DNA sequence: TTCGTATTTCTAGTATAATCGAATTATGCG
DNA sequence: CGCATAATTCGATTATACTAGAAATACGAA
């Protein structure tokens, strides 16, 4: 577990956050996660989200450029998939910054950690 | 545990990602997390990060506007603190999108979940 | 090679964001 | 009040991002 991050790493994660920081791109990422690991061709994403082809292409490029997406060609089709390794790193970065490097958030306040603990924590209200 | 998110929620998380998606602001957030829960006054942040006062003020405003920061006044000083509730929600959103709504990433691939499980997973290489 | 489909790149207009010095506001103290 | 300190807001400049129609490229099939 890493407790601190280099300047270059911080810049890299900032770039990933920026790429996810626009609703159309976050929707693209969400869509590709539900279609994981097969992914989707650009045309299918365009149709599902109603984004003009050229606009979509730029968003896909932005996400791919920061490593959040991968692409492979099959004939005339380009299959886009979420890069789960990068997403995992991003989650771990957030967790490290919030819960280990600082103790701003107690690990057991995170759903992800709570979920891994058995038995599940009971709710106070309905 | 929520398995899906409303349109408004996706927009809100996109805004949070965008706010974190610039290196100066991500550095501010990291700094405030290490100073949590006391936080820091604007001048201390300025000094530590070497950002001109007016520029810093805009970055703080951006982060505060999306709910990632809180501010309280004490005399002439403004104390800024990270809003850990929002960060927690953001982490849970990411986890939900990657690991539960889709099964793109297996929960046990997340450090945060691995860390909660005992005994810790052994490494393959040094 | 010619055609059709998939997708990107080109081009350009518009909008939003980043930056920072100077002026302003907010607060407390004597 | 008059002054000093803290921080913001103003004003202006520059840079970056978003959008999307039109043109170009990539590929496969006939």
C-alpha cells in the first residue's frame, strides 16, 4: 500500500478526473462498464447516448488519452472498452488519500470496506 | 447499497470529478485531507502551494461550489476543510459503478476491500 | 477498383476555465 | 474612527474545451 504519491502521479490522476469530469464522458464510461468486458462499438455508444459522431469521437479520444479506455479494431468497427486497471488505480488513489495517507475518513466508513466485512453493518433507520 | 444513479447524481459526480480534475485543485484537496479535520486558512494553503491569492481563491471557490470543501470564518481568517462526506459518496459512486452496478471490477481486486479482509493477500513478487 | 459503412479528422464557432495584479470587502484592534 | 491583516471580487487576458457539420480515412465486400 502506497502512502504518498509523486508529483507526476498526482498530475496523472488529475487528468483522469478531468476526463471523467464532464457528464457526456462519465455517461460513456458508465455505459462501457455495464458492457464490460466486451465493450461497445462507437456507433452503439452514439446511438445509446444520442451524441453526434464527431463529438463522441472526441470524447472517446479524451478518455482513451488518459488511459481510461482501450480500443481494438475488428473490421470497420472500433470496439471501446473501459480500462479497469486504471479505474482500480484511481479508486485506490482516492482511498489512499482519504483513508491512509491522511486519516480523514475512517476505512470502515467506506461502503467498499464495510461490504467486505461480515456481518454487514445494520442501519439505524428504515 | 445503490446499484444505479439518477441523471442528476451523475451530473453532480461529474462536477465533482471536474473540480478535482486540475492539478492545483487536487493538490489543495490533498493538503486539506492531511490537515483534516482542523483544515487550513487560505493564507497557509497559499504559502504551502505557492499559488497567488486571487487564483487560489477561485480554486477554493470551485471546490467549495461542488461540495468538496467547507469553510468557516474565525475572525479575519477563513478555515477551509475537506468535506469527507462528499468524498465518501464519490468513492462509493466509483465503487458502485465499477464493482456492483457492473461487475467490471471484482470487489476483491480493490485494495480497499482487500485491506479489510484478513489475512492480507500475499504478494507474488518482492 | 468501386461502393458502402464505420469512424475519425478537419474546420470553425462558441463557451468555459485559468490566471493574476489591482481594487475592494471583512474583521478586529487600539 | 483609522489602521492593519486576511481574503475575496473585479477586470482583463490568455488558454483550453465543447460542439458538430463537412470532408477524409479505413476497411471489407462485390
